[in-house]
């Protein structure tokens, strides 16, 4: 999809909730409450219980591989938007060991809710030829593709009953049978231009999706199947305007600038959502319940992908090195490491000679961060102990690679949002 960004902010027709004043962004991170651990939240029916309310990533620790993946091949699957294929890398040797053709414009490789299938989302930009290609993780081989309209990205409902196809061009979420991909129902998200990435409430009640081309995020009620509202993410220091919100309270919008929100991940306690913004060069922090922005963390140019460490203490941030959708090779890309407890960057890992790190995930043992090099036709493998990087040549324009297997009980989608 092509898009020409304009330096402006938008007012919206549907009910909106906007960010709090940028003055409040300087607040100190909330301190943990002393005393007893928080009680486990009541989850939506069918969703696995929350094992640790203080750390929703507790079940994705290095030692917690599900029995379901015991016989799966250790592999890294790399989709290429322009060459319409997937390269397969052996993580033990860091070498490409296989490659196969898939559908048009493969964007992401997505683990299924039950961890038994890896789906290649081929969104076939500007055509009606979208499809999903299944990969058997036990053999690493593809199966017969299923025709699906505009699958830019793919998630799963927390109860596992639906695959959520992110139909970016349609501004729509299509809920489908997670095996057959038969359509169940859809939720239109009309204000969410460039809907693409998401993360879910700790109890499964709602999800927050990013709207790349509108500079906003959308909150979706998964129980009542409706849009709850939108909020604009604002970079500190940008001009703002006070408006009267739908709740009668004064709220703020940016009047001259529009961000480009990308990946999104929940904090370990599920209260906050971290939103990467490729135009703001940093990460917005949004309170999930109030749906208001409460902070901003500057990282690096072209902030794009977000990946929690295996111990749930760090957030790895891929900075693509460019604010452009189609960026240059050898840009000033790298990785920033945010400490969840302090909400501060504790390390920056540049790529020697430049690069364009995009999407990926952390190895099962937590020792490696794998990221596609979107405009350099490579894959980067960062040593999470010191930031040293290995570079593996691959195909043309790699995007949402996945590392497999990964620890966890079930997958919420994307390149491995497991819990």
C-alpha cells in the first residue's frame, strides 16, 4: 500500500479519547505497591488463566516450552515482500537451509493460537489475491494456501476461537475460524487508516490496534464486538489544541503533526501499552483502562518493532533508521533496550555500517534477538548480553520473521505474541 504522509493532525467524527497534556509525560514511573501480590484477573471465558498478574510474560520464560512444540524444528522463517518467498534459517548455524514460494507480498509469519501452525500472511497489496500459507513447524514445509482478503497481519482472540485478520486496506478486522478461515464476523474500524499491529488486555476484554496512517490507536471491545474509541499519540513538544471531549472534559490534540504508530506491546502488569512510532522516533506509553497517553520514551530514528525479553524485564525496540515507509539501506538503524521498571532506555545497540531492523522476535533461550533488515535484504541477530550483531544475507525486502519454537502456552499472533 502506498501512502503520502502529510504533516497535519486530524479531528475525527467518531468518539475519541485523547492523550493527556505533554506536561504529564515527565512523571516518574509508578512504584510497585508494597505487600501482597495483585490478585489474578478474571479472564474472558475460554481464555487460559493469568499465571502471574504482575508479569503476563511469565509463561514465556526460557524454560517454558509447551509440550505442543516438543517435536518442532528450531528454525527462523523470513518472509520477503518483493520476492514472494520465505527463507528458512537454522539458528544453530545461522545459515539459510531452505526456501519456498508463497503468495503475493508475504508480510508476517504468525504462530497459531494452538502453536501447531505457522501462517504466512500474504496480503497481495492492491489486488484481490490475498492468502494465508500454512507451514508445518514439525517439518518446516508449506501447505496449501487459503484465499483470504487482505491479510496484512494476523492475531488470535484470547479464547482461541477466532483468527483476527487485519485487513489493512479495508480498515477492518475479520474474525475467522482459526483452522478453516471461514468468516465469522467483522468489525469495521473506519478511522483507523493503516490498521496493522495490536496487543491485548491482560484479561482478554479488549485489544488496542495501531493506525499507522492516521497517527492514532484504536481500542476494540472484544466481548461486545465494537470500537470503544480512538486516541491520538502525541510527541512531546508538538503544538496542541484544547478541545471538548465526548465526556465533557477538556482534551488535547496535536494541530500540526501526525505520528506513525507501529508495533505495540503491553507492560508486564498489563496496565500500560507501549506504542512504537516511526515518525516520533520513540515509544508512547498509553494507559489501557483510561486510554490516555501517560508518557513518551525517546529511542532512535524510525522506531518500529517491540519485543519483551524472556524474563519480562526488558523491551527490545527496533529502530529502522528512517522515518520513511520505503527507507534507504544502510540507515542509522539499531536497537534500544527499555527497562520496564524505570521506563528508561538502558542501552543502545547500533548496527556497524548502518541498517534497517524491522520485525522479528527473541530466541527461545532469550540469548538472541532476530530482526529482519527491511531495506538491506539481510537478517540481524543481536546478542542480548552485549548487543553484538551477526548479519545473514537473505531475499528481497524481508519483513515479519518469526523464530520458532518460542516458549508460551498459546499465541495471540503477530510474529510471536505468546503468553
